[in-house]
């Protein structure tokens, strides 16, 4: 129950990695704010968290809309009186080779993945600064560190998240706010399950640990970075990729 008394907001938490983080945090004692655009799945996750015995607030919010994000953060403060943890997990993909990539696809991915991280952090961190405590975790990606064919937009957005993380960590370290990033590799989610088996096997062969990661693998890494054990760690990128990128 290390997070007992803490309030954690996780964006994109109606499924996949975000859901795994929300469930783990609830099991460790935190009250949770589920932020997602999928109302049905968000409500399902909320019920799971309430069954664990924790309070849960659901916010159907487009993280690319700063005013909507401000409303979400205000509701969090009104409901719980504080915000201790922010996990910027919401993200989308619109893959395509550069010469075929539409400007719209570029803008959509950067707006959600990078601008959304900026919006949520800016809105939440002012309250953390007043508290003189807080943890911000930004979900980056292996693609932001080594690139990936067909993902110029996604890779750029996640590389931007890493640079953003380091700068905000420097700006708010004096307020006892830790800002770090977690960069997952290939994780077993709905997106990877849609790939042909031959591609999945090819991916596994490139990973030293010889398996895809699980959402829970990522969630445990995020938990470490919001726990007291990481109080002297800020501005870092924790890779969770089975050794694919070192």
C-alpha cells in the first residue's frame, strides 16, 4: 500500500498499458483518475478499481485540447483535493512511409502524443508545485530512441516527449517534483496482436529476452518511478524493451 493517500491520473487508461498502470496503482493504494476517449472501456476499468477498494474518477477528455485538460485537472482537485502522480500515456499511431504520409496524419499524432503530454503536464504541475511534491511519468517509446520505418510521426512525437521530460525535470526539481520517462519496446497489446504471426515471431527473434513485453512489465517500471525508491531519480528514460535497444 505504498501509494496510500496518493491521487494518480493516468491518460489513455481505458485499455492496454494505461489500464495496467491504473490497476497496479490502485492495488498499491492510490485513488485513480481514468482519462480516456473510450467511455465504455473507461467505465469498466473504473469498476475494477472500485472493486479493489479505491476511489475512481472517470474523465472523457481529449488531451490535445488544453481547455478540456484544464477542466479535467480542476475536477481532479475538486474531487480529491490534490494530484500526486501524472502518467502521460495517451497516444495514437497513424503509420505510413514518409513520402506517403499525409500532413493530417503527422498533425494528429503530434497533437495527441506530444502536445497532449505538454497540456496535461502544464495543467497538473502547477498544483504539484504548490504542494512541493509530485511525480510525472511520460510514456515514450523505443521508436523515439532508435526510429522505426513507417513511423516518422510517431518516432518524432516520442523523441519530443523525451526532450520535454528532461527539460521539465530541470525546471521543477527544486519543487521536489520528479519527472521521468518510460520507453517501452514491443509490448503485447491489441495493436501487436493484430500483426501477422510471421512478423511477431520476427520481432521476438530480435529481442534478447525472446518475448514481447506485457503491459504489466511497463506498469511495474512506472510504479518504481512513482515510488519513494526513486526519490533521487529525475530526467531519466527507463527502457523496458527486453534488451532490444541498449
